[in-house]
C-alpha cells in the first residue's frame, strides 16, 4: 500500500531536516536544539519546542557510539519529556536550556547570551 504524500506533508520535510541535522557536528546539533528551546514562550510554543527537541535527540542518538554521551543524551531526552508532560515552567525551561548548552564547550559559550 503506497502512502499518499498529501496526507503526510510534514513527514517528508521533517525527515529531510532531521537527516541534515544528523550530519552536522555535535556542537551544531546542540545549538540547533537550543534554538528550538529558545522559541518557547508559553505552554503551546513550549510543547512544539519540546517535540522538536525530542525528535532531534532521537535522530542523533542513533549515531552515537560513545556510551557516556549516549547515556547523557537519553537522560536529557527523559527530562525534556517530563517537562513536556508537566507543562511550561519558565525557570525549569531556562535551566533545561542551560544544561543543554553545557554539553559542548562551543555551545557553552552561548550561555551568557541567553541569561540576558
């Protein structure tokens, strides 16, 4: 049974985007997720932001062979999912973003920019 493309317009776009993100450096992937998280301003935008972040984490998690990094990514995804289910709390969201940015030295340099 062939899928009708028009019934799934976002799936193709998402897969192409995720494939492109998975080919980037780890620091760049972290910054992409941080950008998604920065878009959250209220409950509805936070849900979308968390969904996008979890999709990226699922995609890039498949490419990691280093156990410690993979474990940290999976734990971070669990925390994102908890926040998704719990609802938007601005302070927890800010803390989550700071933890994400601390994954790499390159992304950690951006922490001062989000504190303002």
